[in-house]
C-alpha cells in the first residue's frame, strides 16, 4: 500500500542509522508497556497480601450473659496494666496456639489475649455463654487484643471459632 512503510530504514552512505519503528517510538513504547505490566502485577500482589492480613484493629468487646442469677463472669474491654496476657501465636510446627495453654488466676482478674499471628482469631468459651470475643469483629491479626474479667471461680475452657484445634483453659480460684 502506498504511504505505509513499517520497516523503512534510513541509510546514509550504506550505513544503517535508524529504522522507522525506533524513530516513531514503537520500541520505547514496548519497554514502557512491559514496565507498566510489571508495576500492575506488583501492585496486585501487594493488594492481595494486604487483604490477607486483616483490616480491623479493634480490641474486641465481650458479651455479658443475660440471666440475672448466672455464675458466669462478665466481659470488659478495659486493659489492666499488670493483667495476665495470653499470646495467640504460631508454634514451632507452624500451628496456631494459645500460650500459655493453661492459666490459673484469682477471681476478679482481667485476662488479655494478644494476637501476634498474621490472621484473625476468636476467644470463645466452650460453653458458648461465658465469654466470646466474637466472629463479626475477631481479634485482628498482628495487633488485636481482647480482655475479659473473670469474676467467679471455676474452670473455663475456650477455643478459637475459626481454628477449633486451638484450645486452652483458664482456672479461676
């Protein structure tokens, strides 16, 4: 076709100086397109990784039993300076765990759970009534906490609703 010359080469005295695609900016445009795709890929990967980390930093809010004569403790969201802390961690085999798995405290003590894993967790009593950090606002990954005051004596077994193999016990004297 007249007027279209996709591979025209400009020559001077038998030497190739430039070809037409370089002059028109096609080759540099291809380099920029590759860089744009690479940036898009890296950005997408970062967004996916950020989404896996969870987005909530709430400290959780326990539930209070509704029966007036119940012996179950009431939840609080206050932080005590010297309160016992149960860490939600990943053990050496890569399994999520509560540490310590058994804790003995006196009645009236506030226990704080701190999540240092990369995923959200819950702290839910096995009876389903005594305390629950909640699944709608779980303990956030990396920095989330949940506190609960045990007001009555007893043995309180609990687990993570998301990871039922995570189990632990609080003994209240």
